C-alpha cells in the first residue's frame, strides 16, 4: 500500500513526508465540532489506510468557540497526513476556500464533519467514475439516491430552496447544497481563487461560475443519513441563500469573477 501524506500545524511546523501531489485531498470545514471530529476522523483514517493512493486531510477550523482546534491538532499529532488550518472569521465558504487553495491533491473533496454520506462512497467521485468531468457533486435526489431518517418538512423545504436556486441562479442540478463535492486540481484552483461568498451560498456561487466557464459537472447519487444535530436553519439559511444569490449575480455583472476559462463545452447563457 502506498499511503503518504502531509502534516502542518498553524504554528508553522515543517511538512512531514510530503509528496508533491497526493491523489486525494479531503477538506473538512469545522465550526464547533469538538464532539463530532473524534467520531469522524477515525472512519476517514480507516478508509484511507485501505486505499492504494496518497492522501491528505485538511481540517479548516473557522471561528469555533469550543475545543475544535485542540481536538484537531491532537489528532494531527498522531496522523502526519492531517493538517489543521484556522480561519478566524466564521463562514463555511471561507473555510472551504482556504482548504481548497491550501490543498495539494489531484482531486479535492469537500467533506462535512458529520459524514452523513459514508466516507467509503468517495470512491464514486474519483476516476474512473469521474473521467471526463471537472467537478462531481453529491445529490440526494433521483431514483438512485436515498435519504435516510430525514423529516418530511426538511425535505420539502430543501426542494423549495432548490427550485429557487434553479430559477434564479444555477439550472440543471437537483441538489446544489449537499456538502460533498469533488474538484480536479485545475478546477479547484481556478474557481476557489475567485470565490467570494463567505457563507453557505458558496456552493451556488461555485457552480454558477463553473457553468459559465464551461466546466463539466456531474451529479453523483448518494445514500445520505440525516443528522439530528444538523446546523441548517430552514428559514434563516433560505434567506441567506437568497441574499447571496443576489450578490453572486451582481458580482458576475461587475466582472468580479475574472475572465472565463477556456473549456471544451459552452458556457450556460
């Protein structure tokens, strides 16, 4: 088994056993996650140990008020493929951006701490399944996907949110908000270098830019397990997404996202 990765603490410690490019980077945004990290990290560790490729895990703490940093650093001390970054300002979009741009992997995967999608399913986001695509996003919709334990009212609200997103921002995706997404190195470095949304609207922003730059995006049906400790606020987060969609369209009209990349497919009109 080939399994070497890298470690770095925010105190400037030297990287250990650092390959130039791991096959996979797993980026975990973490806000007040001292209780969930100790359950999720061993599962990720067991999965990676069984893989024939090099990997790294980047935990991005962002504005926590608990012991998230201490828990993450303690785990990294014993697992040299883990790095811990800190983003002092709260915002999932900021945390994901920092992790994506600090990563070194050929493929870069956003992973929610709760592992509501089993980590073993990340294989479906990698080659050969991802061949020909720049971005693979998890979807909880469609006949091949399963939602386990989700209250009906949350599902209905999620579908309303998706209808709004498709109407005014990004067409063609049944589930833009699922927290598991894979990017090639080139796509990640291009898209996240211009990302501006700090909150949960970053998912819509990234796909909005990706469609207009002609990136090839696929949806991956998953089995998703509802977490009663979900941080999603149905009404508040819906209003935040609407505000951020308005800002995304405004940014685009002002040219804030830079020149479109040249891709094989045509941008969405």
